[in-house]
C-alpha cells in the first residue's frame, strides 16, 4: 500500500509543522515485507495448487481447517468465503432469522450488523464500554426481549469481550452466542481462545487481518458436533451430496489457493502477534516519555486477556482527534479511524429507529479513536517517527490552547 499526498495536505504541511524533509512517508500498513520474507514458499505453494488444478475446497482447505481448529482449541473448523459469510452462516445454522433479535455492538465494522440483517433477523444495539471499546455487558440484559435469540460480541481490535457475564445471560435466557472474532485470531479470555467462547466463532482472512490471505476468506469454529454438519452444508447451497439440498444455503466455499497460502502464514502468526504486542508496548513507553498522556489515552489490556492488536488504537482527548489526524497526514504518516460512524447511525439502518445520542460511549469513541501504524514489520525508525511527530503535534496544540486561554 502506498501513501499519496494530496495537494491540500501538502499545503497544510507547509503551513504547519516542519518535519525534516528527509523523512520518508510512514504507511499505515505495508504488506510487502511480509510477502518478501516468504515469497519463495508462497510461490511454490501457488505453483502446487495450479499443478493440481483443484481450486475449490479440497485437501488444502481440510488441512487449514484442522490447523485452525488446533490453533483455536476448537473441535471443528469450517472454511468459508469471508468473515461476513461466516457470521451469516453461523446465525442461519443456529436457526436465527425472521422475527428474531440479536444483541450486538454499534461500534464495529459494518458486517457485524449487516450479517444479522442478511440472516433475516434484527440487530439490537447496546452501548460499549469506553475502556475496552467492546460491548458494555451491564447494558445487555435490559435489551433482552422475548424475541432475543442471540448475543454477538465483537472482540474489537483483537481483544476479547468480557465473556463471563455474557455466558451467564445466555444461560439465564437461553440465548446463543456468535463471536465476531474477525479481528481476534489467537486472542484469549481467561486462557481460552477466541472462537470457543460461544456456540460459533467467526474469523476473517481479509488481507489486513492478523492472518491475512491473498483475497477474501473466512472460517467458523465450534465445539458442537450437532452444528458442524449444518455449517458445512450451508456454505455449499445446503447440499448433502447427489444434488440433495436440505437447506437454503449459500455459495461460500473457500479456495484451495487461499487455504494453501494461509497454512504457510499460520506458522508465523504467533511471531507476528508478538511483534504487534511489542509495537503496542513500545508506543506506550514512547508516549509516556514524551509527556503526551494528557492528550493521548493508551489502549488498555483488560484483565485475563491476550490482546493480539489487530489495530493499535488510541483515544485522542479534548476533541483533538481530527486535528491530530490531519497533522499526521500532513507529515506523511498513515493513520486511520475505526470507525468514524457508529452502526446505529448508518443510513441503511434508519428503519431501526435509533437516534444520535442514544449510545454516547460508541459515539464518543467514533469521535476520539485513532489507529496508528503497528503492522508486525513496522520498522523501529518508522515507529519512532510516528511517536515524535505525534508528540510535536500534541505539544504544539497544547501551547496554542494555553495562548488562547491567556488571551
Ligand atoms: C473484517 C471484519 C468482518 C468481516 O470480514 P470479511 O472477511 O471482510 O467479510 C466482520 N467483523 C469485523 C469486526 C471485522 O473486522
């Protein structure tokens, strides 16, 4: 991925902070080094798949399913075409559809809620916890109605939701749990991996996820032997063989090519996760040293978690996020907002009847959140440049505020 600088951004840069002209751009994410480090292996595996000419499902997919099941400590894993499809198929397999409600977070990627609608059910949002950005578990019970059939916690940015209260509610009200673990492969809650913290766990292999393929891909995990046949069937038109269709399924098969590449990458996932965790820890130290923790609130690892940092997101306090983002971009430093508009305020969900102000924490998070470059191969020099530039921006804007206040 390259970072192109717009004319407006160039002018802003000239008008504001003078970064040393020799500094090269810091991309938000760069997938090239990861490929470069394993290109011979990847190309050999691609060649093998082409030689065999078996492109859909097959041995590579079965192999990946076994390895993902082992990695997640799950009894079964079922490959499919995307994380979005994994969520839809999981809901369908659990019998959730028309007239049913599924409780989830308004602060997530769109597919969390759209999958519920695609399954024919209705998403019911509850606010988030401001510290973890995950579902506010205190708010869930109030949202339960006689139509509620499931809870879909999202392990946002790679950190597991607080699952214990969710287990209790699921038990008390007879609800299913579908984990949106699309950002959270390898993350843990009380020593258990994402993917086995509910009835079905859903993963994405979108190229920018921690385990990213060479295109779209997804996986479902479950411990339930009664569910596995249905999950498998629903990804192939509900077919049980001999063109006998038991359910109205989808075309959501995983490609052999994807599976073959993902199997190679899975072997390095723990190493990459460690690099992401190291980046996160180092950002924290650098921001502390530069004295900007009054403006930049660090992500907090919750108790009993393994956070895999699919994104490293800080909160920019005092309404400074857009200013900070614009200044970083003017200095050719990539950054991103996940997510600028909470799901309950999206146009396509207007009919659900939510209002601005209804979920203040999700709305505040949308205004404050900022993701910084933290991919596993991020060069130390690039991270240093992000940190020093951010420090400069924060100190300058603090100084400007003081002048304004004094005037
Ligand atoms: C990426 C993502 C998805 C969707 O995965 P795709 O493979 O892109 O369909 C769903 N939920 C969350 C939280 C995600 O980050």
